C-alpha cells in the first residue's frame, strides 16, 4: 500500500457499476483521491463526488473511440511501482508520478454481449477490454503495494478493512490478487472460446480449436468417490444465484450433514431425471436414485403418493438413496419420506411445515434447488491425457420422429406409459431397460454389458418388489441387435416397447413383435449413458 508520504489514490474504471456510488463515497470519506475514466467518472460526478479524469492525470486525452485511455506510464507506473525499492521511488518521483494504492476495475461485458442471439463478430470484438485487463494484471502483480478489486461483492469487506486499519492487510491484498488473475483468465478464456468458434466470415463451429473452462470452488469435500481420493465441488466461474437457479450448484442446503462427493453426483442424477418428467397440473413426480441410477420413479397426485409409488419399485435399493421431487415438498410428502433412511432429499422448494418434519432426521441432507430452468449444455469427461466434450443429452424425444412400426399401434394409455418409461431410460446407465405401467416404474435393468441381462435384472427386481409386469410398457435406451431381447421382454409380460431403432435386424425384431401382438414405437433417438 502507498506510504504515508504519498497521497491516497484509487483508480476506478468499471463496467458493472453496482455498488459503485456507495463504495466511492466511503473511499472519498477516507481521504482517497478518486481517479477515473469516462463513464465511471461521469457516474461518480453525478453522485456529487470529486473525480480526476485519467486524461488529466496523463496529460493525454482518450483516443480511438475510447480504445486508448489508461495505457500510459503515469497510470501503469503508478500501479507497478514497488515502494519498498528506493530506485522505484526515485523513478516515479522524477517522472512526477504519484502511486495508486487501490485499483477498482471490472471489464467490458464480453461474455454477455458475445452470447446474445444474433450478435455480430464486430460487436463482440468491440467488447474485448484491453486497458482493463492490463490494469488488473499490473495491480495484481504488485499486490504487496496495491489492492485490486474486480468484484463488487468485495466492496463491503474492503471498505470496512480500510476504515478499521487504514490499509488492507497482506492477506487481503494477496487474496484479491488471486481473484483478479482468475478474473482475467476467465475473461481471456471466454474470448478464446468465442473466437475459436467464429470464422472471419461469420460461420460458427460447434467446438473451438482450443476450449477453456473456468470454475470457482464452492466447497472442499471430505473425499471423493472413495476415502483415499481428495475432492472439491466447483461452480461455473461467473455464475450466480440467478444463473444457477434450478441446478445442483445453485441449490441451498436447508439441513443435514455436509454433502459428500457421491451425494452431489447422485443428487444431480436424481434432480435432472425428475425435472425431465412431464407431469400434468396438480401432479408430482418422484425419483429415487442409488449409485447414479434411478431405482424408483413414479407420478402421483401429490408428493406423498408419488414417493410411495416410487419407493414400491425397489424398496431394497431405495435404502440410503437420494429422493427428488419436481414440485414443492409439503408436510405430507415429508412424513412419507421420513419413513425410510435416505441420504438426500431435493425439491425445487421445501415448505416450512415439511422442514419441521424433516428436522427430526438431523443427518438428512435437505436441498432446495429453486424454480429456475438452467441446464448444463455441455458434458465433460476426462480421459487419459485429454478431455471428451459433448452436448448434454437434454431432449427426451422428437415427437415428429416417433414411428409406430408394428401392425398393432399402442393404445393411448400405452403410449403415455411408453413415453414415461422413455424419459426415465435416458437417465439409466446403459444397457438400460425400464418397465413401467400407470406412470410407475416397475423394474429397472442398468449398466449391463448385455441387453438381455438388463431385461433379466429388471424382471428379477420387479419380482422381488412383488410387482406384476403383465401388460407393462418397456423402454430400451438403444436398439435390439437381435430378436432375443424383444422375446425376453415379452416373456416378462411386456405389451408395448419403445426403442430408437436403427439395427440392421430391425425387420427381424419388428416381425417378432408382430408375431406376439406387441406394439412397438421407434424414436429415432438413442440415449446411451456411460
């Protein structure tokens, strides 16, 4: 920070002006000379504050439509001077430069502008900040002597520390510097991602030649999938409560023990599944997940009924599972859930009366995901030495592609159950087989190398739960390579089947369905989940 023999000076140049007036007013009250650029200076003057324009400081006016404002030795010399070195002090004194001890900068909204529908390349490029990142990086590099503030949410703690002690502590300046470098790294990453996708002529490539991701840590976790694996939970950098509403990263924990790595992963699987299920007004969907696979799914007239029907699918596997609802959880639903041991309950909202009931199970983690509709549009998977990147498997089916391929068409009731089973199958690990009837999953076969084995497991699980598969509808996440898979379904009791189609033996499978009076629908869309 500036030595006592230099005046206190703060340079403010912000695109996001939230909280600026109050912060600058407090700085002025602490004796800081305020130095600023065009729009920020105008905002401060409008608030009745005295401001020195950067142009007056440098003796050089802004030029090139504001592209050049702060790129000057009297700015960067004032930021980068090491006041613990006599040579630096002599240099700035000889140049008539007074050091700047606080830099408050956030950058042009490139990410917001470049993501707007219809934005042109020229519009995006004009929102690439040049002077701002240079000042941020300079101040962060010289953090032993300069405080750098890039986030308006840090204004209160910065001003309180300055008010209390007159200077920012070494620890605070270091933490602000770390945050500043993360800020510019994410900013440059967004520019690289955008320009990597857009050709000079305006053509857009789905994937840039180089891809950059930025995440900020939400919490350290006790361990990962296993106790010997270290782990942490991160959220997209720059995301906030508004942009993460309706996601696991934006969920609020209302009670319970600390979330584990597996809790978070399974809660995400349950939440994404339940929010994908179509329910009519007044209906509630419930999904129970164990080890990333749905083991119980149902729709009911209320949360309690939906839960009871979902639990009936596989009571054994539901033990220690994750329970998700797509509607607010009420008191009756909470009482129903309280009857089993569960790790996590998640809903868009948990009503106060429900929280009172669940409070009796102090270790149960209760999450409110919110009513937002944010979804992950990109799926990442690390492989040795690299990264697989793909679009998320968000669509359930394209109604225009649904095709009845058998002589017997599904009844309207069967079609409803087929589409319900299909929505669930998308979230079951491949090879996936899902039996359903009456908006209730009856049996699930997941994660098998053979589709026939998945059928056998689903049939076995239904039998253990005392559920009759006669007349059931079945979804398969991928095509049947041979008719034996279809025959196994019919033997188990299936009367209608939905699958993507696309096998070289589709005709053989269709003929097998016709021979046995089974209705079959092709979706034209596969849902592998590895």
